[in-house]
């Protein structure tokens, strides 16, 4: 066994930190594939499993709830009980969901499987905790590599699921099985990393946080479908906010906490989390609208290109490819241009992408320019915010800090999706979004990207961190 001189973490003999990063990137491929194949498969399951659109929306809601609720739980468990054991458990959780849906696809197994798949939300925080211990000088490079693989496999996952499940959608679930097996096989290549605190999880704030997120996310996700004044939405939203307030108060003032919120006293944590929220608002929330736009026929809707689902998945590879390249370049940009410039630039690129979509949407090549810019901005912020989220934070809270950043991203996506749904409903014409509605969506999301840049302008590098992201 070898030992990293700075961290004291034992790395398996004969394996460099580069080997560890490659293993982590390949593990993250499971996350990309599962996130990529769910969106095209679920709508196609309607006729096969005899489920209606409302049920499909409910399954999507389960996925959103799983991502929001499991993020702080898995991250905190990693800091408390060890990164690699919790990573292995998370991979087993996801693998169980993958195999369950592939072997026996029914409404109930798909519902359970989709929830189990959300265990991928812990992969990056846990692996960042390991990287920060085993090779602090390679944290940024490692994060960039993981995000690059995540970005490209999201696109590949959707395309493969579409190809395999062309005639029988349930066969598309088999796409993720080899990746689940590979991820489990790669875990032994990952060192332990860090020194677990072995602290018990505080139950009351955990429940307040989990139930609060459930109520808040449910209200935002289903408001457009059930009606914003529906008693279920009002009760869910109000209870969610009240419970989240209880959680914040307990974890801000108590000695035995679920999530150590004292890290928000650090300026860079507040700034990066805020920017991440706006980035999520302005990016992932657009993906469903992008599919609607490309699928629509210009002769009837006044916009779109009448593409098939497979053609849309193929075209989305533009986003995957450009975000892959941007993610790999992020480490150099952070070092060369600086952290603040990189974050601000990511928001400006996203804003420009929506401007290009709005101005060039009547031409498929022109719209593809917007998609390419969208991918560049996506890759830049995905890699940079994750790397910067943990710098300056106590090493024992690495996974928790990374998890808070993931939670900010998830909430931003949910809020953005709710706003997009609201705009879509407000600008309906003949059952479809009108051209004015699309313009309103592009303008709103562009403004969100601009808000991310404005927030990022307040970023200041932690005093104890050097230009390469390593503690001085």
C-alpha cells in the first residue's frame, strides 16, 4: 500500500491517483446512463404498462423527491461512516433498481426502481471526499473528469435506450445493467479516503429536512398539474417550508446536527451554492422544452422541425459532446482565467445560448448553435461549481459540502421546471405552447443564467486555498 504524503490516505499499491480518477469517472458513467435513459423511456411505457400521463408524472415526481431527499442523507453518512462503504452501498442501491426494472418491468417495480436510481446523487460528493483526502492536488482534475463522463453518458444513455427499446420500450432498461456491474467491480480500486467521524445522525433535523423537502418539491413539481390553489399544493408547500425552517433552526443552533450549516458562514459556500441554484434553474429545466420544440411541426405549431424521438436523442449528443469538452477544460480555466471569471463566464455562455435559440430557432443549424453553447455553459458550471463547493471547507465535511451544492442544484432544477410549466400553461394555443410562450421561456431562463453570473461575481478564493485549489 502507498500513502499520499499530504493526506496520509493509503492508496492501493501499484495504483496511482490517476488510476483512481479513471475508476471514479467510470463509476460516474452509471449515474449518467441512468439519468439519461429514464426521460425517454418513461413516456414510452404508457401503452406497454397501461399507465396514463398522470401516473408517468407521478413517477417523475418520485425521482425528483429521491434526488432531493437522498442528497443530504448520503453525503452526511459519507462524512460520518466512511466514503467508500457508503459509496459501495449507494452503487448497490442503484444496481438493485437497474436490475429490478430490467428483469421485471411493471408499474410497481418501475416506481421502486426509479427511487433506487436516485442513489446516484451521492456518487460525486462521496468520491470528492475520497479525492480530497487521497490526492488534494488532483481534486479539480478529478471532478472535471467525472463531470465530463457524466455529461457524455447522459446523452449516450438516452440514445442507447431509444435504440434498444425502439419496438419494446422495456428492453431499454437493460442498457444500464452492464454499467451497474462495472461500477461494482471498480469500487475496490477506490481507496477509503478521510477519517470517519462516527457521529450519530440527528434524527429530528433529518426528518424535518427530508419531510420538508418532500413537501416543498411536491408543491413545486405538481403545482402546474393540480393547480396552484389546490388544497393539496397549498398544504404541501406550507408544511414543507415550515419543516425546512425547523431543520435550519435546529442545525444552525443545536450541538448535535444532521447537516453542519455553519459552513454557510464561509462566503464562497454561500456564493457557489447560490450560483449553483441559478445554474440549475436556467439549464436542466429546459431539457423537456427542448424535446417539445424539436418534436413540434412548424406547419401546425408555428415552430419546430418535426423530429422523431430517436432524432432528438441523436441531436442532444451536441449538448453532451460540448459539455464533455467544457468539463475537461474547466481545470485549466480555473487555474488560468481564475475561479470568478470561470463561474461568471459559464453563466454568460448559457445566457448567450438562449439568445441564440431565440434568434436562430427557425433554422435547424442555427438552433444547433444554441444547443452547442448550451452544452458549453452546462459543462463549465457543472465542473466548476462542484470543485469550488468544497474548497475552504473543513476536510471532514467535504461530502456534506458537496451534497449541499447538489441539493442547491436539485432545488434550482425543480424551481426552474415549475416556472417553465407555469409559462407553458400561460401561453397555450390549441393545446400546445405558443411561439410567444417559447420566447418567454428563453428570456426567463436567460435571465436565470445572468443571475448566476451576477451571483458568481461575489466569489472570493478562500485565503487558505492556492490557485490550484490545494490548501496552502
